């Protein structure tokens, strides 16, 4: 998916959205800031994939927690 992420074409760099969950958007530049310096190739693709998967899972859990909290207040 994102092989050699540090060497992506310019149209993939910057403010490109990578994932959206319930009104929250993860942008490429956010993942790039978290990537270890000097990472490339397969390691880079694996890091990006893991980061995105964790971000999506965390957002889904937060959404579910908010829904449950709101339901318990009613």
C-alpha cells in the first residue's frame, strides 16, 4: 500500500487523508511525524499500516465508549 513511504510521489505527501472514522480524519503528515527517522521500504509500509490500524481501532473504541456513556446518562 505505502511502500517506501518516505519516497512517495508529491501528490501523496502532506495533507492527504488516510482514514476517516465518525468525523475524525487521519492525515498522512500525522503518520509521518510519528515514523522513526530513517525508516524505509518494507519497514516503512509495515509501520504505516500498523499506525493506521491502531488509529482506526482507537477511534472506533472511543466512539463506542462515548455512545455507551451517553446511553448511561439517559
